[in-house]
């Protein structure tokens, strides 16, 4: 074979390899609890992510490549989350991962992405420390991002609603025993202390507890005028139902999880009036939100999203990642992180329109002023008056 022919063959092979590589899908991990008590959040997040990917792929994908989701159920367990992270990184070779519902799972798992220099987009876990695990000077760069309202923001909103607007001076805190509940409780106490208020009761409960009588009696005996909550699942409904059993009704204000379908359904009328910070309420008040809600309802045959906040934040996280891939012109983790920290184009999401949401030192897309207060009313969440 002449040198000229050999060169042509080699060139053709290289071109074929380049085209084949360009056609490879961009793998994105999706980690969350799709079974168990946290499943309404995990499934809603996953379904919002799927919607965004289907829309982007229908328009040609990103960088001429389709997005491919690699979904794993972390079961809301720290040890399972660690296994999932290692599998997605080492076996599946994902370019990024979205998800994490539970703060504890995020804190246990995301260090593997940090070490591998692969971006993680936390889209539900709200613990204030989630994006602060890998900060300077110990770490030059941080690969952990978030599209959820941190507990720092939420705790300030909850206390503002109770103390500043409600004029309550005697507050009780009921928080579950998970990392999420206890870190949130700490945030609430810090904000209250800054206002010179010490809770009359600080009570803990466990996941799957069905009776809150003891905790509520301590709050009542302390003269509590309002109950502040931080918890993950249906146990929150037991607080509302427990007050009804005691014939004692005071306002209930808590973290965003009071908007979940399992609280609304299990508490029924007893949950009416409960208030919580929300980045997204299932209300078609903009064309983008209307289209998202209708697409979700059609795709999943549901009238009410189990966790609208989780679905919306999951949806937006994919669009932010896609913008970063496009700007970077690559799926290389370092380049994608750099692009996220300096996004040139505005990204229209359903939570908000993101205009340079991240910087090198600030990986929180949701800033104070974006979330609003929602209120439970007849099995739905509406904008609080």
C-alpha cells in the first residue's frame, strides 16, 4: 500500500472515529430516592429532569449530541448514595450529576465528584453546608452547585413570617432527627437568637413517628404561639393532626417540605393555613410555567405534582447544565465548572430566569428574594396572602 493511500485510509479512520465520538450521548447522572418516604421528592425531581432532557433532545441535543440520563435510586441512605456516586463516576462515566434530595446523602456522596472534578447540581437538598464542603483555601475549586433555596434563606423567611409579620414572641420548634431536620433547626435557632428570641420548646421526632402528642404538649405548656417545623415527610402531617386531637390550634410555619403532597393529603383540612417558602408554586402564571405544568400533567397523568418544587428545580438544573456544556464546547468537568461560574447567556427556567446565577465563590442559584411564601389551602399550595 502506497504512502498516499495509507495516509488517506488513516485520515478516513480518524474522521470516522471523530464523528462516532461526537455522536456519543452526553451522560448525566440522576441520583435521588425513588422509593421510600422521600420518594415524592425524588420522583418529582426525576420527572422534571426527564421533561427537560426530552425537550432539549427534541431540538437536537447539545453540541450535536443527545443527553442520556443514568438514573439511580439512592433510597435516601448515605451508604447507598456513596455506592451510586462511585458507580456513576467510574462505570457510567457521567459528565455531571443532578439530584440529591437528602442533605445527609449529598454530604456523604458528593466528595467523590469533587475528587473527580465532575460537577454536581444539587436540585433539592437544602442544607446550608451542602455547597460549602469544598471551599478555599483548602480547595482551589468547588464542583458542587445548587438550584434549591438553602436553609439559610428558608430559615430567615420562616422567622420573618412568624416574628416580624406575625408578631409572635413565643415560638416552638419541631424538627425531625435527620441531618436535614437538625441542621435546619440549628439555622432557625441562629436566626431567632439574632432577634433576641429563645424558643419555648425545641422538640425532635423520628421519621415514621405517628404520634406527636408529647412534643406538642411541651410546646403548648411552654405557651407557644406558633410552631416552626423542619422535617422531610408525612410526619409533618402528624403535627397538624396532633394539634387537632389536642384541641389546640396555632399557626404552623416551616420549611418548603410542608408543600409536599403527602403532607397535604395526610393532614387534610388540619393542614390548611400552614405556610412555607417556595421557589415554585403549581400556578400557570407565566407562559413558561404554564407550558411546564401542562407538559408534566400530560406526561405523568397527574393533576397535582407530588412535589412541585422538586420537579421545577430538577427541570431548571438540566437547562443550566446544558447551557454550560454549550458554552464550554465540551463535557470536560473543569471547563463545565468554569462555564457554570460565568454563564454568558440568560437561562429561562420555571423557577426564575437565571442571569449569571453562579460565580467562582457563590454556587447558589437561588438568592434571597426569589422564593415566596406558599400556603396550604384545600389540598393545594397557593401564594400566601
